């Protein structure tokens, strides 16, 4: 077992990120817990912890970590979007929609938010709103963007013209 006492915060974060990419969640969590016990925790810790806890299905911990990150880094569009995904996955669709609205107010053409907000609109049978969002996604994102492909699939599946 490696003694991580001699590793600084940046090194531990980099190693934890490397572990997460390889889906070595136990090792990533071990490194993040070491960082959490130290003073002067970097903001990236909260983003990474939120992603890790979401991957593990620990939504309350993921929500808490990402909320702290978004409060400390208000321009963090991706993490703010992820917070909406956690709410959606926790069954809080209205809260997720509000978060995605906030994301879209800061980055009006952010493909993941446009797509998942459209999906949520289909789920509540707000087809016209879903169509507006999907049209916006298709017209503003690169044609090779995976969310454009998903948008076309959703249009077919939901029977949106």
C-alpha cells in the first residue's frame, strides 16, 4: 500500500482523476478522502467527489459535493448540469428542469442541458416545448455532436415533427 502522506493536493487529485477514468472507484475514493482530511481543500475536489459519488449511486453525497462546487465556481456549467442530472436520477424532475433552465440562462446552447430538458419535457408530455429545445440543439450544435444524434432519435421515438 502506498503512503500518500508525501503527495500534495494536486498530485492526489490527478491520481484520483486517473483512477476514475479507469473506473478504479475505490482507489479514487481513498485519495479523495485523504484530501478531505487536509486543510485548504481545492474546489476541484468537490467536482471530482460529486462525479465519483454519482457513479457510485450515492446521490445525496454527490448532490452535496456538486452544490458546494457550483456555489464556489458559479460559471461551472458542466457541474451545474450534472447537479440537474442528479436531481433527475433522484426523481426530482421539476428541480432538475429548474437547474437546466439556470444552466441554459448562462450557456443558452449547452447541448446536454438542451437534450435532457427536452427529454424531461417529453416525459411530462410537453411536446411543443421539447420540439423547440431539440430544434435549438440541432441548429446550434456541431452535426457530429452525440447530442444531435440523440435529438434525432428522440424526435423519431416521440413522434415529434
